[in-house]
C-alpha cells in the first residue's frame, strides 16, 4: 500500500451523474452517497438523498439503487469514497453509521438519508464531557 494523504480514504469521486456508475471499479469497498442536483439552488447544489456502504462492491449497490422503484427517481448523482485495503468491514460499518447518525434529526435531510440511530455510537455517548 502506498502512502496516502488520508488514513481511511484511498480514493474518491464526487458528484458524478448516474450514467457513470459503470466507471466505478469492481470490488470497490467504502462509503457512497446518493445526491440530487438542485440547479435552482446553484450549479454546485447537491442534496444528500442516501448514505450507504459496501464491503464488497459499491458499483453493485449503486446499480441496484438505480433500479430501485423507491430510490431511483430521488437521486441524480453519486459520490464514492473508497477505503484502503487494511480498513476492516467493521470500520466501514462504523463510518456509515456515524455519517447516517448525523442526519437523524436534520429536518431538511431526505428521509432515506436518516436512521433512527447508531447503537454503537450510543454506547460511547457522554454529553457530560467526563471523558478519560
């Protein structure tokens, strides 16, 4: 493995149109984001629709979302954040859970991007800041 700028993310591609799903290399592991371009808000406005992860192949997950009756019409673009090979599946799950937990109370976020919570995050939560 070469030395990278980031510890977790090896490569990323952002805000690509759905037509570019086939460009994603097979067996890409990591986090992906489905977003919807909103030209009324500006050329650089992309609203998050869904955050997901794949431990085996982001390309396949994107293709299934493109075919989904529920999700297909809600997004126009996607981003992919490939993790390094030494990042474990559990670490990918933790990253996805953290990102999705951030949206859980955002009233502007699409309902698909939210989740009720991330149980493992609740295990380490302490709002009193009595951290070791």
